[in-house]
């Protein structure tokens, strides 16, 4: 049981490794996942992350309900809003994240999935926000992101009925970028990741941050922030490298500065 972290070619692969429990996460796994996301955020050698689950049956079934529902945390912890931050619970991570969904993507696994940027799933993958069938609702961003990413009636169908959809439906609804054969899942995710890592890191991060922050800003404020970020990056070494590489008809060698 672990959260595995592997870094190669500026791509961090994070694997929820608990296949015997459909990669459901207890407190220890959530803590390990928080540490992994923090490393992705802070390590300059990481430009992109891939998140997946061990085995071929499940991405993640979400929280291990037996370890959470029956326990009450001390009330003061409600106000420790920066403790154990997760990608889907408010951690500000502007590096792109690719989801490789290798099976069941349920409950908290799906709220994690909804916090990623590019998404690939195997043909046998299924998706569900089924918490209402267990007397709770999808927290850690579940009620927020599904409504942002899907039309209202479709979001309500997922949230309030708790039914399961298959990979083709997820593709049709725009929840995933590609549906692939199981054997092609990780190679497809890695292809996305390497292409992302080859782009200018600061430009990629700025673009992601602007998109995410636009959800909470009026257009005038968003345009102004966009202008300020653009002006800042105009003077970067990567911007100069991009122009030089274009003029010299070669691939750019971005350094993130």
C-alpha cells in the first residue's frame, strides 16, 4: 500500500497503489497523495504530472469509507484549511496534470479526476459520483467542478442520481480527451505529458493559472491579469528562446526562466 512517485524526463508519474481495495484511499494514502502533489508543485524538475491507479481494474474508488464515515475529526481541524492539501481540495498547482483512468473512477476518485487537465481512459473505464446513495455528497470539489465542466442537467444527473456512465459517454460529454485500449493507456498519457513538458514551462503554468482564476473573476479583471502575466513573460529567457528557435527552424530548448 503506497502512493508511488516516479520522475523521468520532467514527468512525474503518481500511482495510487492499493489495487486490493480498488485504490481506495484511507488517511495514510491521502497524506501520501498530498505530499506527492506538494512535490510536483515545488520541484523545478517536474513540469508535468500523470496520476493513475495500480492494476487494471480501478483508477480509484475514492475514500475508504470505513476509515472516514464513522469517525469525527476534532472540530478545530475544520479551520486548518491548508493542512494536507490535495489537488482537488484547493492546492494551487499550475503545472499540468494528466489523468490515466484504468478502470473504476468513483466518488473521491472522480473528484480527483475532475481536478486534472487532460484525461485519457481505457475502454472499460466507468465513472460515478455515487455518494448520495451512501448518505453523503461528493466533497473535495465534487459539487463544484462537475457543475463547472458539464451542462447543468448533466451535472445534476451525475450528482443527484449517482448513476454510472461508461467511457464512451464520458467522451461524448467532454469529460475525457481520448478513450483507448487498456494496453495503450499509459503510453497515450505519457505522449500527452511529454508534449506538455516540451513547451515553455512558465507559459504553460501561466495559461493554466489564468484559466482557473477566470472562474472567480469578472472579464475586465481577467483581461488585466492576462495582460500583466503576458508582459512579465515577454522578458523571459524562454520567450527569447522561442523566437530564436522559430527563426532557426529548430526545436526550442526551454529552461523555465
